[in-house]
C-alpha cells in the first residue's frame, strides 16, 4: 500500500466508492482484505481507491452472481492490467473463462427444476427418502440419525 502525498480527483474515498458501487463499506474492506481490490492511503491513513476500482468491483459482483469462488475471482483479477482501466477485450477474455461455471450452474438449476417438479408431484415431504434433499444418501440405508457421530455399539 502506497502513502499518498498529493490530493487528486482521480481517487475515491471508501464512502464514495460504496455510494457509486452500491456496496457497503464493510464489503469493500473485505474485498480489499481478500486482495480483490487495492487502496492507497493518505498521510492520515484514509483509504483512497482509483476510479478504475469501480469496474473491478462490478467484475467481482458479476463473478459472485454466477457463483465463482473468491480464489477464482482473485486469479482472474490478477490478469487485468494495473496501470489502466480494463478494456472490453480484457473483460471478454475473462468472461470466456467463466463459461464453464455458467454452464455448470445452468445444468444444476435445470436439474433442480426437474427435481422440484417430481417432488411436488410426489408430495412425500420426507427428508429420509426425498430425491431432492437426500440424493444418493447411502448412509440412510443403515438407519436414521447421525450415523457417523454415534459410537458403534
């Protein structure tokens, strides 16, 4: 983290970044702690963010919406240029990496929709036998309860 020695209008306070991005300041601090965004500090220790951080925050929010884990987001952000605002080509390149995540999520949601339709038709409401809540539960064949937590008698 660099210490700022001059004032510039190209930098945003954490409050300004929060207002512009729609995120709470606590979320921005979390993103910073996770290495997703970076702030410099004034002599008084106040955070200042480059305006390009707005696009990085939008990128993080979009990635979280599709279910990307923070580590994948961090890796993706590390490929973006630090010295300039990312271009459309930069974003296109990164979004191609996300395609398999989106396809997997779409597949999961389609399976969930199918399971819900069969579940509504079944009407069993049983957590022990429900395909939706207890898919492939092999331990259930041994009896009810927390099988792995009970000492064998």
